[in-house]
């Protein structure tokens, strides 16, 4: 008896005045021109002229319709539907303007094409006209499948698999009109704070205090996992709002940029990490505090702009605390799903993974949610011999980022997140695929030339230049590791791609965990001779990777752990990955034939080691934090490492079932443990130390900043690159006092002779200063504060030398020579 009044409320919310549902259609909106629409200047659904203009891209469709729904949850058939037509002969933009509808209108598309031509007898759920699920050219049109709008700014929900099935093949005639999520027309009314206007104006200056490129200190975290545990203390755990509520923690730590794992709408099987995007303009609905997680579709209809406004509020809060916001974006593949089912079953039977069986899924069976049904061959990279999907992404369906529709979608999405959502930067998942043509995959003999790809377009984007937007590549893909190949802007000197520096990670992991590793030991990379990639190479900003095309030291994003792999604590606690049955992979405790249990994924070469001693683990962790924060370039920290977060040895905790307590930030655990408290305090003080010594440790370009020299254990003498000791010496200058960074990788202590002067120790990572006995015997010492770094009260160094303990790093300052 109560459902009918509720339904009326929802209908009013979805179709509010002044739209009177005249449902009159015309080719384009009165205020538009054919040329503008054909140029893809008005993609998606745009409320204009007391109606909505619908525009979508398809090269091979022969007929397209937009379906309008008044009740997008319960309707099996649309309220009305209208034909779209190409805006001009031969044009690939299809368009229709419908007057009398407006904000909060739910809609979707259907399309016919060469594999399923339109016939007048067809109706929803029929097979009339069908010829093939996929033809020789890769077309997968199926008018029984309702399609999301790639340019939609909001959606009602994800696909409801309890109502219908999305794939073609045996389910080709199953209508998904009710089950499919619908696109929604929305318009955010969020009022930015006064501080936000000041932020936007200030960020346009590349020399904004504290936010020059060389000032960045980036912190990567999961947008849900950061506050999902009740011990986080926020009112709205696991949401964008929860991040904003806990922003003071990030400010207190000292980071200047927050990098969020994918925060755009993900598919139902998008996993915990969310690297399966279904809406490139839509904030992930389940991270929205104002939506009921058990009834997303109903609550989004009552407050359609809630995810947008909540994301903006989070950004506003972070900006007020001086923290930039980066989004991890995934354009190399989509959340529509690959062809995996039979491959997985066969690999259970044939664990060796016979290459002949790869992508063995019947190619007729594929989810049709969005891009496949609009124009499969225009949006996805296909093998012309069999129409299977390219798979350099490792998930089975690479997009065509350098073909017209995907290239335009990428730029429109990025510009939307900058202009509308005020995002400050982007990390691009497997960015190597964005630099790959449709015809020529990368090989070691055929290195990439990104100058003619979307990578160059992004680097030259005028809005990015105006707003000083950061662009950062995960530089590898299934096709290889391409550190150093990414472009600089051709129009703005010094601007260009930053890169996650994988060789930096591998070198420093080896320095901690590989016996006999020397300061001159090398890590191979395709752009750098092996003889160049030593300790000095990485401490000095990986010069050869970036200087050659005009990029600056800040382009090197120096990290040792990240979401994809071990946490830092686990790096020193596990010899090998533990990805089978366990709290972070509970499916393997019950799924006897689960592919991911019989063939656990995740990297095998982790350069990890179980040191057994907790004291030693903490010392080595301090070394890695120092390595990131004293090296030239941009430090990139994995959230939770600062208090020794563990994933219990799991190095690929991405699955949907891993979205649990063990994978979230356990605030109650670290805040009650003095060892974790001290590690957190050490990282906090180390970040402050880097900011204090930025004149030396964070140069803006390759010639500025304090000069440095490489020395051995005797001041003024060159190092033994086949040995395990290295001094990084910064002589006194007008920019700041003399510094010495002493590195001892050996398992025995080493004496370093210092230059003349009055030296003080700012930092020493050795175990003594973190020993429980030290805090027990000295009541004046706070057991929750690190005694390994002395920012405000440095320790005087008697005599002219310093004894560096085994596997330790020391930072010294010469007060007598300070200007």
C-alpha cells in the first residue's frame, strides 16, 4: 500500500518542472549547429533549449535509438524511444533532440548494425534480423541490450544480474532494458568554498608556495579502505566524505598530494581496487555516503547529484589543507569484461596454460553493456584474423585510445574532472597502451614513439597547462616496461609526463634484501645503459630517463611499494607471496576450482626477504623511506606504510572478496602500538626534513639546487662503486648549509671521515635509536615518538668522523658553514 506514493515521489524527482513531457523530437537542439555536433562538441546528453540533446558515436551502426525511462528500476520497456540519425552524411556522430524532458531523465541506447540489421518486425526480446553475435569485422550489435552512454555524468546503478544476463551468445534475445543501469542527466549545484577559488587561482602559478613540481610528496591510498574500518573515527566510513573528514591526518603527516585508486564508476566485477571502469565521468556510487549501499538505484533517484557533490566536498576539504588530489584513471581497458570464462576453466585442467588455448572463450559470448553494443570495432583493439581482443593490459580487452571515439572520450573525461571536479592531477594505469597504435605493438626492437599519440595530446592540453595539472604514467603494460619514453610538452617548456620509477623501486629493494649489493650495482632498463643505473643514478633523479626531452627531476616518481604488490612491512616479512587461502583471498578457502587459487596471480619476483627480527625490519623500512625522501624527484608513498600496514603477505589484494577488514586501514591497530607510532612519527619528521632541505634534495631542474658530489668513506675522495658505502655531499652554498648523506649497505659498521666543520646529525636509521630498552631506560623519551630523526634538536657529532652502523643511512648538516 505504501509503494505507490513512493513511486510518485521518484517520478517527480526524475522529471521535475518545467519539462512537460511533450516528447517532440528534432535532429539537433535549436541552439546547436550541425558542424558543432559533427565535431563532437556536444557529446552525451545535454540539457538545453527546454529539452535534452542526445549525441553518441558509432561508425558502423545502421540504426540507433535512445530509450527514455520514467521508472528506471521497474520498467521492462521504455516510456518512449526515438531514432537518432547521423548529423550529416557519412558522419559518425548520431544525434536527436527531445523537447519536454530535462534534468534527472533516465535513458539508454540500443543499436543495430551489420551483424544484426534492423527489420520492422523486431521487438524487444526478439531475434528478428539476427545474423551473428560477432561478424568477420568484429561487430557485436544487439538491440536487446540497453547501453550506457559513454559520456554520461551519472548512472542509476550497475547491471542487475538477478534480472537478466548481459552477454550475447545464448542470451542474445534476453532483453536487458530493466536490468541495465541507466544513464542520468544531472547538474551539480555544489557551492565551492571561498578558499577553493583562491586555491584554483594559486594553482595556476607553477611556483605556488609548497606546490612547485619539486615540492610534491604523494600519498597513494584506496578511497574506501582509508576510512572503511570503524576505528577510523569518521562519521561516514569508506566514502569520499570519510576522506574529507579525515583530511587532517594527511595534513599532519605532511604530504602535499593524495593519489586515489580508481574513483570512477566501476562494473559489478570491478574488484576492490576498481580497475574496471564503466563510467569515465561518474564518481563510484558505492563510495558515496549519501547513498544507501543496499539500494543504490532507489537512493540515487532521490538525490542524483549526491556522488558528484560529495566528491567535490572531499576535494574542497583537501584543498583547504594544502593537499592536491590525483585520480588513478584507467583508459587502457574498460569494465565491460573480456573473454575469460573458458580460458579459466581450461587452465584449471591444464595448469601450464597452453598458449593454443588462450582466449578460448566462445567469441560469441561477451557482455554488452556499453561500448561493444555501440560499435565494438571502433572502441576496442581487435585481432583482424579472429576478432579477439588485444590483451596488453592483462585483463582481456584493450581499447583503441588513438582512434577517434576513445581519444575524444579520454580528453573529455580528463577535462571534466579538472574543470568540473577540480582534480589536480592524474595517474594513468598502464599508460604504455595509450601510446600504442592499432597496428604496431611495442617490442624491445620497436620502442614506442608517443609523439603522434594521445600521450602527446595530453601533454600539450591547454587546460592542463593553464591549471598546472600533473600527469603521471604507470609506464609499463603487458608489452613491457617503458620507463623514460614518455613525452614532454611541445608547447610548454618543462611540462610533461611524470613516471612511476620501477627501476628505482627494484634498485632499493635489492639494496636492502640482496646480499652483497653494491652502490654501483645496476638495474636494467630499455633507455639506460646498465652501467648508468646505480645508486647515484637514482639518487640524482634518474637523469637519463627524463632530461633528454626536457622533463624535470620531478618527473621521476620514486617509490618502493605501491598498491600493486607487497606493503613495505611485508617486503621484509615474507620470502614469497602468500596469495592462496587467507583473509585477503577468502575465495581460495572454499573455491576448489577457482582459477586464481590454482594459479595464484601477483608478481613472483618481489625482491623480498623475511628478516625475522622486528627490529631489523623497522630499520630497513626507515632506510627505504629515507631513500625516497632524499632522492631527487617526487616521493610516492603507499598509504599505511608509515605505520607498518600489512596485507599478510598478499601482493595482489585486488579481488572483490578482499574488500574486508584485513585490507582496510586498521587505525585501532597502529594507534595502540608504540613501534607503529614511532614509524609514523619518523615518516612525519622525515617529510618535514625534506621540506627543510628542499634546496638540496628537491631541485627544480637539473642545473638548479645545491651541487652534489659522490664520495667514499673519506671526504673529498671518490667512492668505490664496487663497495657498499657512499657519501652524497652537498657543499655549502647561498641556498643552504653543507650536507652529507652517508649510506652503508654492508652488514658491518663503517667509519666515514667528514669535511671540516661543526657537524650535527639530523637523522640516523640504526636500530639503537628505536630499541625498546632505550625508551625504557629514558623516561623522558616518548615511546610514541621516533628517536631516529632530530629535526628541532640535532645531535652534535664529536670529532671528524661518523661511525655508520650496518645497513644504515645518516643525514648530517654542517652548521659552521651555513650562510
